[in-house]
C-alpha cells in the first residue's frame, strides 16, 4: 500500500475554510439560541464511547461504526449519533433530575461508508432531545421547534414530512404475518424512496389481490389531515389505528402552533434508525435532494441504560444546511479592518485595535511596517487596492485615522 501524500485526507472527511467555518458558527449560534428560547439546555458528550454500551444502543449498523481499541484492548467507537450518548447521560449523571428533560447539542458525528458512496464520514448535527414526555404535545413540540430552527439557520424554503412507524408495522403485521423477510425488504424500498422497486416486489410476492391492493395503497397516503382518514379506512389493525390517531392529535397541536403549512403527512416514512417507535419526520429544503432535518420518537432506547422513559427529538444536518442557508458568516457580519503601524507607534496601534474590537465590534488585524512616510502611504495604498478589508488604518506620525 502506497504512503499517502502529505496533503491528502482520508475518504469522507473535509477541511472547512474560514468562510465556511464563519457560516457554520453563525448557523450554530442562531439555532442553539432558538433552542434555548424553547427551554433546551446545551450538552456536550465525548467523541469516543464504549462499543458495548453506546455503540450497540445507537442502532447504527455495525459496519457503519468507526471502531478502535484502547491500550487495554477494549473496543471503543466514535459516536455515530447523539441520541444514544444523551440517553446514557440522562440515565446516569442526570438520573436525579425529574422529567421532562430538554437538552440541545451541536456536535460532529462519524459514520463509516463505502468509499465509492461519496458520503461524508464526519459531519455536524445540531439537535434536541425531549425525554420523559409521551404526549402528542411533545411530538408536536419537536416538529414545531425543528421548523423554527430551520428558519433560524437561514433555510427559507423547506417542507416537513411526518409519518408513524407504528402504522407500517401494524399494516405489515396484518398483511404479511410470519413473513419478516418480506416486511424488511418492503421497508427497505420505502426507506430509500424506491417506489418502483416497492411495487415490483409486491407484484412478485405470493399475495391475494386484496392484500396487494392494500400494500400499494400505502403509496397514496401522502398529503394533509385527510390522509389520516384514508389510512383508518385502509387497515383495521389495532396498532395501525392507534398510530394514526396519535398522528392526528399531533397534527391538531401543530395547527395551534400555526405551522401546518410547512408540514405534510407521509405514511410511507419509517425513519432511518431502528430505535424509532412512533412519530418520525424529515425536512427537505428546496433544490436539495437530501433531508436537512430528521427526527422522531424512540420510547425504548433509555431502558437499555436502566432508566426507562419515553423520548422524542430531532437533528439538523448542519453540514448540509451550509449549502442552502442564506445566513452570512462571521466575516460578512463584521467589518474587517487592517491597522498599520511603525515600531514607535506600536502601543498606540494596539490600544486602538483593542478599542475597535470591543467598542465598534469589528475584526481588526495589526501589521508592523517599515519605511518613511511616503513608503508607509504606499503600503496603505497597496493593502487598500488588494481588497479584503473594509478599512485600512495608518497609525502614528501620519496623524492616523479612526474607524
């Protein structure tokens, strides 16, 4: 195996240059401020966790986990999501805190993908977890907050699609009882939005015409509140019916939030993590084929850490939002100023720069120059002409200038 060149990086990771970092931090601050306004307190967890606890509980498939061994031979993982680490904290360090618990985060996570897939192995998420509340109001809260967070991130055009894991589980239980492999295959097509493959598999399975019609009917269950009524007529399964009624209650709360124009119901959704147990949702921005937010209910996860509790939450795909956000970066929000000085004016220059940073809220760089008055004027003219600075200030014997 050839040695990588010094400028090469592992597949799936990237460098973020100053403009991108400024924009990323601006999004992070705005979104976390929005979440704090809803009562969510920020938490940080380590990048590495034990495989046998958080790694297993994360429900990320084993082949997508980055694993490593510590010096004692214990298997560790780089966190593949934030939900499982937060479940660990809620069940241990916050075990005396009463429910509901509202937590927010901004963190990098890691997933191992095949090199040819072209997907990022390290990316950033900003999200919340609402633990200890099983009500429709809690599910509606995280959906409404995801909408507010997208707007805070500068995503101007998007749509949230909301479904329920229990509906599909109940329907498949009724129509494909005792056929787990067929159920799993159909769910795979729905997860990948491959409706052609979904229909093709149904046509190949040994099913009655009535069952085939019922399974194909799922694909039409997308729209507004009317979808719930259509779903109730499609399947008499108790689990499916209870799931739809819960979803209707969530919709009613969203109506009171005044956000239903941004939400649709899509009962083909199943969520991309196996720990989801109820309502799930995804948000898509205009002109971007990947979801910029996803979330849902996961009522069974915390019991793996010894503190059973219902929970719901979501994560913004912050790295993807960089591509569609209209929010400017730090350098766009603050003027960039260059202060030039000669050695004898250094104290005055540095005091001026400190004052400008604190009182005027501008970005200030300082640079020592050498030469007589004419040479210093030439240096100022050169830096001004090169651009990149809103102001070039010359300090000292030349009478100086003020921002």
